[in-house]
């Protein structure tokens, strides 16, 4: 099998009031290690201080103070500190896929190369530095300032740095990760419908047994668990935001019955939906659910 076979798929949801997530870390080089993974979001990794090795689609690159890399949607990527004992301070900016699609519907047909425009590259570095400042200093309207900086970065990437992808016919064949991407897209579009293992394995062109093993190794979740997580998130959003009944939320989001919905809900959240809504007001991203 190819190297992409064991890559982890990440699901990223936006922070409140921001077009994505911003995370500032300071770790030893060894703690900066990440396994190969991928997601549909656009990501920028910016080094405040220290040195880091990065990999994107099997291409290596070293970055240090003030430098950054743009990780395109669905790029397989990985990071590690250059020196295991060196402290590395770095910013990770993850732009929400849905937020991007709302403004740039053709987004998936492009990659973004900051090296093609030095002025744009430098301006993005300034904006990333400004985000770090706001995170550290928590000034008045910090979230708004971060949101504005993120939006400016997107505008620069969209207008100054985009590169049209080659057509599927012209591209070199990719690794087996394409099956996982295809399956996840299918689940996101059809989670409200009845989807069997046979249905999805046939759709991606694999046998059910092989697909089941492959999907778990690629995403760290079984097909059924992943499907239930997607359905749960949407059902809970409907209950909290649209004030619908548990039965309505269950049946309109793919569960065969309200009983099965509540059973799966309890296995993930540890309580019934009605209890959860009384206690919590926010829907946690499914990437943070660790019980399945």
C-alpha cells in the first residue's frame, strides 16, 4: 500500500465568531510531531520562534522564525521540530471549509502558492504576526481583529496566489487516500439517507470487507461510527438551534428511530439529548469526540 493509506483524516469546525480556528503553541521539538493527516480545510503553519520540518504530499521543507507554509485542502501533511529539545513557538490557522465555500464556490479547483507573489507572501506574514499579537495580548475586540486578519489572508490567497488545478485527466494518479476522500464526501452529502456498508463500498469501488478495514485505518473511525458522528452533530444542531423535537431531529438526520438516536447519543456524550441541552449551549466539534 502507499504511504497515504494510514493518514488520519481530521474534521475541523470553526471557533465561535471566527472563520476558522487559531491555535498558538509553544512546545519542544519532539512534541511538535504530528502523524500524516489531511482535511478539507485550508491551513497555515507559522513559526514565531524555532525551527520545524514540514511535509506536504511527500515534499519536505524546513521553516523557521517568521516563515510559514500554506497547506492546501486535502494535502497530506505532517510536522516535526528540527531539534527534539528546542522550544518551538508556532501558530496554526485553520480556515473553515464551509466558510471558504460560501465566498469561493470553486475553491476546490485551486491550490494556493504564496511563492508566486513575494508582496502577497510578505503581507500574509504580517497578518499572521498580528494574529499572534492579538492572541497573546487579548486586546479589546481581539476576536474581531483576528477575524479581519483571517479574512484579509483569504482575500490575498484568492486574488494573488491561486493556481488552477490540473484536470483529473491530466493529473498523475494519486494514492489510495482518494477512496477515503470520496467516501467522506458521499457521507456528508447523503448522511440523511439510509447508507449501508455495501452502498458506500460500491460507490468508491472497493469490496465491503476491504473498504471497512481501509476506512478505519484512514480515519481512525469505523464507517458506522463516522456516519453516526456526522448525524449526531447535525441532529444536535437542529435541537439546539431550531428547537425541534428529538424525534424530528433523529428522523430527519438519518437515524432509523428516536430510540437508536438516543442510544448513540448516550454512547458519545454520556447523557440523553434532553439532559445535554439543559447543561450545554454549544455543539462540540466531532473531531473532539474521543469516546467512539
